[in-house]
């Protein structure tokens, strides 16, 4: 497998399910540390994004639990705060209709059940992770106006998309960073 396939890792090399650990008498038992599935998936996605950034030449660091953002990226002179969102697999937007599946990410709410709402100044970029394919798309927070972002499955056939539909292709960290800077400069020009 190569990086040109659009995947960071071999699909089989990083299992999504925990495997039982062999016990003392040859019996199987579950892991001693029990964490929620959501927390494990979130951490896996954060580590994938951190690895992607590090392998891309960026200085990326995970933050502590409970922070408003998941990763900090040092871009020489400033720190970019990254919020990571993950999903297991694509879904059908309306199962009763004939529509292509896609990856859906809720971006305005946080926490289990979406009880918390993000403030405007809590982070700078989103990193959307499709765990089944181990692919990542980066977008500046200011370029996503809706509550829900839809990312098309790479290689899928789709018609014209709405304002919330995006593609993984070309959604790099460098592009998101440049978009964030362009939109901030445009806002500053309008304010002046």
C-alpha cells in the first residue's frame, strides 16, 4: 500500500475493536481498563490526525482531555488549534430514498449527545476522519457555515452538491490554513 492510495495505514493494521487479552490460565478476558467506545474512537482519530500532520512536516501535539480543541499545531510564529471529528463509516442521508452514502459530521456541538455548543473562538480548524478508510480532510472553521458537513466517499459518483457537501480530495492542512488566512484578511479589509 502506498500514500498515493489516499490512506495513511493498511486497513487491517489498526483494528477498531479491542481484542481479548489472554488470561493466566489460557482463558480469555477483556481488557482491564474499560473506556467508552466514543472515547477510544476519538483518541484513535486524534492520533491518526497527529500522525498525518507529523508525517507532513508539521509540529503537532495532542492536548489534555477536556480542552476545547484536540491538537495544537505549531506553524512557526503561531499555534493552530485543531478540533478532530470522526465517524466509523459512511451513511445514507435518507435510507428510504435512493441516495449515495456519505460521511456526516456534526460540527457545532460537542460532548456526548451534543449537549455543549462550541464558541466561535475555541479552535481554528477541523480535521474530519473517516475511520473505515483512515482518511482525513482539513477545513478552516470559518469556511463551514452549516451545522452538518457532508464529505463524499472518494471515488463515488455524486450529482451537484449542496453548500455543505465537500470532498476529501485536496482538503489538506496547508489548504485549510491558507483558506483561514485568506478569510481573516478579507474580514480585516471589510472592517477597515
